[in-house]
C-alpha cells in the first residue's frame, strides 16, 4: 500500500482488523488509525502515522523506518527482540531521523514469545504478555507515567532504572525474576504518590524525588550482593 503526497484525502482506519503486507507513507502524506487495528508488515514512513486513542497498531516483528513521525495515543504491540525504539533493529528504526510521541493514554505492549529488551523511554502505560523473558534496558531510564503491567514474564533487571513519574497515584508491581531482586534502581517521581501492590525487593538504590512511597501492607526489602 502506498500513501502518496498531494492528495485531498488521506486514509483513515476507523473499524475492523485491517491488514497490509507493507505500507509506504510518502513525505507530506499521512496515515491514521483511529479505531480498529492495523497489522501486516513493515512501514516505510516519510510522512506521519497517527494512532488514535481507539486505534491499535499490531507490529509483531515488523519495523517502522524512515524520517517521518509516529504519534501514538492508542495501542502498539511488538514482539521485536530488540525492543520498541532506539536502534537500527528495533520496532521503530532510529537511523534516519524517525521520531515518535507517546501520548498520556498510550500503551506499549511487549508480547513476544521469546526474549525481548524493554526500551528505556518514557511510557504512559507499559504492558507485557506471552511467555518470553524480558530484559530491562541498562541504557537510560524506563519511565512509566501510567500503569505498569509486567505480566507473568521473567525479568532480568541488572543495572536498570525504572522511574514512576505520573501525576496521578500509581501502583508499583513486583515483576517475576529468575533470582535476586525485583528491581535494580527505582525512582519515585510522582506528586500523587506511588504504592506497592505486592511484596517487592530492590537491589541497588531507591530515589525519592517527589511524592509519598507507600509500602503498607507489603514488605519492601533492600538487598545487596
């Protein structure tokens, strides 16, 4: 599917499960998914791609490349082993100036059946599903302003930092790990406060930047090697 520039109307997916083997959005053109879902293949993006609050982009192991812009206010799922963004092999290929914006109600779901690295970026809602292990990126902070749903996946958290930075009260879950602590570094940066939702252990550091960190009625254990 080619979305050309210079036309009067650009395509909008508004309902149903739409599938395209591959998509090319030319410079100056746009593609919107405001409802339903879009899946199927790689996207060559020189223009703009918008996923509205009722829309879903199901990327599987496919990639978005180019120099365009992705605006996500809805849902995006990926099974890419290298993560959502930040590299030349991630779902969003950051090689030619591709940019993205994650809206305050957006959700990124890592749904691979094999191991996936969770990109260090500022998420609204971060979700994991399926059976693959998850590796928290060691480069930068994994920011979460909404809900973190770790699923039943087993996490590797060594040298990672997770920041809870919402403006409404947040819950801090306890992701499963093969051994050791549930988190390496945690930053609490939410004026409305963050509360444990299960017994949780921390390996390295807890930074209380703003807001109350409520552990009651759960146990919060600080560990060390």
